[in-house]
């Protein structure tokens, strides 16, 4: 795990990055899902408590994933949405209709869920192959997200798969914090 803390003048953000271990975030068949669940349990049982204790992180826990990690972020959203305040899913890897079904089922079964979901895709290169995945996930959010789940979908013009890594993260974080500020302005409390 890598921890990055802000420099003077930046927002109070701590980024925790998990190293990829072969197969640890793959989602799909039964064995892959078991490995992904172990990684998710590690995040829940070790990473988040460590960040809460060491850095006093309280709120604004954001799970961001790109490509195969985007697919893993979708898996995490379906399995443990309460772990995070937001999910930022960029240029998700090949489709798994079962994964979208699990997200839909989770959303339908958690009407009180409060969460922000951002997902994006580019328009260049192999991003066209991922567009149906993007559209299916957008349909899931449109059809099943309860009122407390705020979400945004974005097609990033002139971005290829690699570009979506940072452009989608920047847009997703901005959208999350903007949505959070709007809630504060409207309600007076988070």
C-alpha cells in the first residue's frame, strides 16, 4: 500500500493505493470473485481502519478504480457500498452482466443508501469497445438508484483509455465534492 499526503495549500486528502497482485482484483468466475472478495475484505478490515486510526480519516472515503480496477470498484460497490462515500469508476474493463445485475439488486435492496457514483469513458481508441458496458451501467443507475444515490456519467471527448485514468479521476473527484457542497448548501449538514 502506498500513502500520499497533501502538500501545504492542498485539500486534506490522503490517497491510499493498493498494489496489483495477480488475480487479486479480477472479477468474473467463482474463483476470481473469491479473490476479489478477499481483497475487498482486506480493504475493509485493514486498509480503512488503518487510515481512520493513523490519519483520522472520517468521511469522504472514495473508492476509485480504472480499467480492471474499475471493474473491481463496481464489484466493491455491489458487495460493500457502505464502506465508501463515493465510487469513481473509470473506463471499466470487459463486461460482466452478472456484475451489473448485482449492482442493480444492491441498489434496489438498499433504499436508504447514501452514496455518490461517478463513471466515465473516453471516445478514442478501444474505448468504443467499452461503450456498451458504460451504457449498461448507466441504465442500472437510471433505473435502480434510490434518492440518496447521487450519480454522474461522463463521456470524455478525445480521451483514449490511458487518458481516462487521470481525466476521469479529476472529473469524478470534482463532481463528488461539488455534489457534497450542494447538499451542504441545501441541507446545512452533510
